[in-house]
C-alpha cells in the first residue's frame, strides 16, 4: 500500500548510514540514499518532529555460516556520515544487533515523546531496515518506509524486502511523497 498519511507524532529513524557501511558496495548509489535521508531529516526537523540516527557497533552473539569480523574495524567505522548533519536535538542510538529496538532505549524514547509512527530509511534494506521495521510494527508503531532512501548490498534482497515484506509491515513511499505528506499535515516550526 502506498503511503496514505503520517500520524501527528511521527519520527524519522535512519539506520546505519555510517562511514564503514556506506563504504561497502551497494545495489543503488549510496550518495543518492544519503541525500534522500538528509532531505527527510531536514524536513522532520523543520516540522519539529523527532529524528533518530542509528549506528551499529557490534553484532549479536551466536554462530552463523557467514562470519563477520567486527574486531578489526577502523576507529571511525561506526561514525555517522557528516551529510546527515546531526543536530543536538537528534536522538542517537547505537545498536549491536540488526534491529534498532533490541537492547536500546529506542522504544522507550519514542513512547515518551508520544510517537505513534516511524518513517524508516537507511542500510541495509533486508537487514537493519527490515529488522527495525519488524520490531517497530511489533511494538505497535505505524510504519512507513522511504524506499528511495534505502539500499542493500544485494539487489534481490532489497527487492524482496520492498515488494514482499514491507507491505505487510506498513506503507511505502518515496522521499518526495513523505515530505509532501509532512507539508500537508504538519505545520512548519517557526525558526
């Protein structure tokens, strides 16, 4: 279902747009994804709505077939990209699993602010973004996914999430559509 509306108290959650991850090869040009995420962050800030910037700095315990070495990463690997223009009022979350709600204060923070809906963007579509969307849905939030503000390392995985999984978790839309919905339903904050 295409994006129909945004709740009065909607938050933007940007997943893993950090130096180490944006340096990886992606299915879609990462510069465009970062540009769209920045446009969303600016729009949410302009409307006085919460922005949450998430990075990953570890991994869940457990044995997997694909082993990831997280102990030999550069010091700035988990630093958010400067293009997001992090502001003092933005809430930062560092996660150590795929989803941004597990082992973090994200659900508590959003509920304390009265948030009822989240718009999610970032990398990777089928991992951090999808896991966070699933968790948001399970926590009772309405979920919207900015499909042009996300990408994956695999085009097939991205397509699967966008076409098969996301419609079951919420609504999808482009950055432009989300910003237009903000303009229609949320007054701009005075500067």
